[in-house]
């Protein structure tokens, strides 16, 4: 710890600890190897400063953290870690806020997985497909673990060889352990084991776009993913680029029994700012009905000087 950083930490600790009564002050100082005396004649602040003057940097830092007074070095460290985490997340899932769906599949089915990934973008869903999303320079196992650790749900693309893979069952187990929604997508294999209790979506005769539509509906129906998926669809509506897409997204938003007020705000904003939403036939009326049904209250406007009547 640099001297300037130590001094700032000490000044913060002195200011904070001086707010406590003398018995507490002595108790805390004793726990952190501070000097103590019963004959002090000065102020409480000067006593604390004297007590901590020779305490080593590690304990000063620990005492600061005890009071919630993080040092500048720690702040910089947390900021750096946060920036790194954001960069990794954007690399895996994309920069646009979206619902994160891990597509568990066998390598022989990578073409179908890639097609489903593309189709899911319509609904704002970012799908992770290991065979196409992992950069050659990255350790593939680390990337898969990062995706599993940050996913919102997992879809298992079930084919007869799914169970033979060294990884797919473990990916499903990871999702079970995190208690995220699991969607069994039946292509030519019934769900088995722990996911046998989940209703499978039969995708064998569906196009990628049809399968994606059904997956999106299941995600917005599931209580575990309803809030996150509603938010994703609301954000997608805000940037809708066609009348047809606006109608499709409204079909989804009318499914859930509850929608967060933050999502309703996005929907209201889309209706007011995006002409591909407001001018799509029937959509504006549907939005008004949706907002009314879920008890949406417009945020209060901030008064300006011209609006003040005196």
C-alpha cells in the first residue's frame, strides 16, 4: 500500500471509528493490534490515529473493509474485474442485452443448432453454440463453463446420440444445479433421466424459425424465465424494424400473466417512439390494452420552470 493510500485509509477509519463510544473504540482497536491506554487526555480522533500509527498495511486494509471503506487500490481492482467480466460476457453473448440460451447439442447436429441460433435472434434471444461460438484462440472448456455460468436457460437438442456425448449430459446437469429453465427439444429422441420430467417440444418436423417461435413462447411462459424473457422481448420491440416483427413480438408479450413494470415502460416507449410499432395495424391498441391489463402507471413528469404557476 502506498503511503498516500495508507494515509487516506487511516483518515477514513479515524472519522468512522470516532463515531462510536469509547468501549467500542478500544474493542475494535484491540482486535486490529492498535495501541491502547487508559490515560489518554486528548480527543477520540487523535487517540485512534495514535493507536493505529504503527499497525501494518494488511490490518489497516482489513479494518477499512470492515467499515466498508474500500481503498483506492481495491476500487481499481473491482473496476478492472467488472470491465473484464463485461468484455467476456459480450464476447460470448453479444453486446446487445438479450436472453441467454445455451444450446446443448452433439457435434453431428451443429448445422441445425446454428440455424436455430440464427432464428432465435428474431426474438432477442442470444444462443450459445459451442462449435461456432468458441474462438480458436480460447480454451474451449473455459469458454463453455463461462457460457454455462452466465446462461439464463438451456435447450437440449435431443437426438439418439445426445446421451453418448461426453459433454451434453454434464451441460444439462450444470443447468439443473443452477436451477435455470431446461427445454428438451425433441428431434428424434425422447427426454430421459432428470429432464424426463419436463415436457418436450417436438421439433422434428419444424423449420428453424418455427422451432425458435415455440422456444420463445416456452421461455416467456416459464415462471423461472418469464421476467427476463419479457424484458428481452420489450427491448426487441423498442428497436423493431418492421410491422410484421412488431406483431410477432406483441403475440409473445400477451402470453405472460405478469409483466414487470420496467418491461411495460419499454413497451410504452416503443409505442411512442418507433413508428414500426405504433403504425403496425392493431399493435398500438394491443399495447394500450396490455398496459391497462397489467396496471402500468406512466412515470411522473418532472416539472419545468414554465409549468410552475407562481
